[in-house]
């Protein structure tokens, strides 16, 4: 047992402090958390949500091509103005919201196959419009997300907001 973890140091300390972890221990914890997260996703049912490995392997070029072909074959590009697309995106987000409306906090865990399919469909609809509006405005969605995450990290420093659901 290392000095840090000895019973003596705990007994002597009036305040129980969290033991400092080594780099190896931190990495192990991180890997365990990742495994737990992936398990939690898959426990919700296969294909219920996009799990971590699906996301990592996503072929964005293929998705863009599929959507563009669908739109072009129907000559719908003419209707896809940023205004119309942002409205459609908001409507689809509300359709997702509607599925969970009035549910109890844990109710989603016992979702039926039909409900899971509905959730997947709405997530796909949201994604469709998100891809579409990004393409129309010539925005690189990955770059935009990573850039915004950088801003989020500065706006919400982990040291001051960890575990708190606050916005400021
Ligand atoms: Mg929909």
C-alpha cells in the first residue's frame, strides 16, 4: 500500500480527502467509464441509439450523398432555404420531444420496440435537416461542432461546473 493510501494518513486527517490518482489509475478509470458508457448504451436495446462505436465509424460522405440524391431526385432543393430548413429541424426536434412528453423519468428504459423505432426515426429526421442546412450554408459540421465545444469548455470550466446543472 502506498503512503497516500495508508490508514494512518486518513486517521490523521480531519477532512477526508480524495486520494490523488496516478496517471495509470486515471487511465484505467477512464477506460472503465468508457466501457460502462458503451454498455449502458447497448443495454437500452440494440440499435436504440447510435452507440459510441457506430458514431466512430460513421461515413459522413455516404450520408451526405444519400441525402443529396434523395433531394435531387425529388427536385426539393428549391424548397430548402435556411429558413425552411431551420423550421423543419425545430419541428423534428419537437417530434422527438413529443415521444417523451408526460413520461416518468425512467420510463424510456422500458420502451417498446415500436417506441424505439419512433425515437430512431426522429433522430434520423433531425440529423437529415442538420446535414442539409450545413450543406446549404457551406458549413463543415465537424469543424463547427469541435469549434463550439472549444467555446463550451471555456464558458463552462469543469472545475466550477462539474456535477452542477447550471448555465452560468
Ligand atoms: Mg419526424
